[in-house]
C-alpha cells in the first residue's frame, strides 16, 4: 500500500500538466513533474522536475517504490499512449491512486470538412491526390508520410528527423497560433488539406478555424482508447479537486 505522503507525481508534457503543477505548488502541495525529454528547450512547470523515461511500467513502479508519492496524475498528451499505459499498469501494481487528466477532443462546426482516420498511415492514404499538405501531427511519426509526392509543409517545435516526404518545407514554431497567422500560412503555401491529431485544446485550434474559413478539408487522427478502470477528468480544476480529496477508495466514477 502507498505511504500517506501528499506529494504528487504529475506526468507531463502538456499545458494542462504545467497548469496543474502550478496550481498545486501554489496550494503548498509538493509536486514532481515528469517530462519525457523530447523537446530540446521545454517550458518547465513550477516545482520539482525530473526528465527522461522511467523504463516502462516496471521502471515507473520501481521509481514509485523509491520515491515517496501519494498519488499520480497522468496529464500527458492524448497521443502519449505508451506512457499512459505504463502509468495504469504501474499504479495497479503499486496501489498508487491514478487520475487521467485529458482535455476534450475537438468538435466539428458547421462548415468544417473533417475526415476521420485511426492512424497516421490512414491519414497518409487520405491525402493522396492533394497537391499541398500541411502536416501538423508533430515531428514523431512523420515517417508515415514519407512516400507522399505532394508538396508538404511540416510544422514542429524541434527539427523533424528523416524520413520526410520528398518535397517538404519545415516551419519551426511553438503554439499558440492565431487564426490570422494560420490563415496566412495556409494561403502562403496554397495548402489544400491539413492533417492533425485530435489533440484538442486552444493552443493549436486556430488551424481548424482557418481551414474552415478557407474551405480546406482536415484529416483528423482519432484518439487512441484510454486504459480501462482509470478515472478521467477533462479540466485542471477537476484534477485539483481529485488531489485535494486525498487518499481513499477511488473508482472510475470519482
Ligand atoms: P509515449 O509514446 O507515450 O512515450 C514513449 C516513452 O517516453 C514512454 O514509454 C516513456 O518512456 C517516455 N515518456 C513519455 N512521457 C513521459 C513523461 N511525461 N515522463 C517520463 N517519461 C515519459 O509519448 P510520446 O508521444 O513520445 O510523448 C512524449 C511526451 O511528449 C509526453 O510527455 C507527452 O505528454 C508529450 N507530447 C506528446 C505529443 C504527441 O502527439 N504524442 C504531443 C505533445 C506533447 P519509458 O517507457 O522509458 O518510461
């Protein structure tokens, strides 16, 4: 069973994780935020930070055994499936209460031409025949698009690694992005289709508005399923309430 410490491990890499860490620190709660170490110059959350993988579910369980923590909040990105699965597996073994904080996905509005797919590979197939593709899926997984012959615009925080499509321009940028800037970018590159993961949130939603306004279709990759039995909240406030409620029986209905 877990010791009665109030220290919280926040699995991060998202704006929600940073905001949660900030709010907990402001309330006097001890926090250790964990980052994967993918981004060269990450925006660091307040409080203690550790960087780098744990070594799978077993590694995280060992870390939890060696570091006094009373609860774990998995606030990683909706597409960070391996970390989310590891957190569920490790906490099931160690008995640590685990909460999944995951912002809602995006919802189509009138005028949107959205085409849903399940994988990046399916997204690559869905853009066949288009002439100018805006790839905003992040720099990981771009290999799925390597065979595209269309002009491709790739935007990512750090430079993407090969293999990339043959005719690729790269824009290095970190959100948030404004609708005006996104509209200008789509026009400048004569983009005729946008590809994105259903990341949700405000930081990167402007591209969807710009695409709607310009009549450009969007291929969206659906979110992977969450591990069963882990309670889920969609706001930082709800995650704060969960932490404040402290140890005790937790169910997926909490
Ligand atoms: P992933 O595929 O689920 O994770 C791969 C491995 O990276 C994990 O097995 C784990 O290594 C390590 N890892 C991931 N998140 C970690 C964390 N918060 N702390 C410590 N180790 C972590 O995740 P990903 O898609 O590579 O994402 C990596 C990070 O970038 C995450 O923190 C995520 O929140 C953030 N992010 C991801 C995306 C996206 O589209 N996937 C977008 C924006 C931000 P071990 O197995 O060795 O523990």
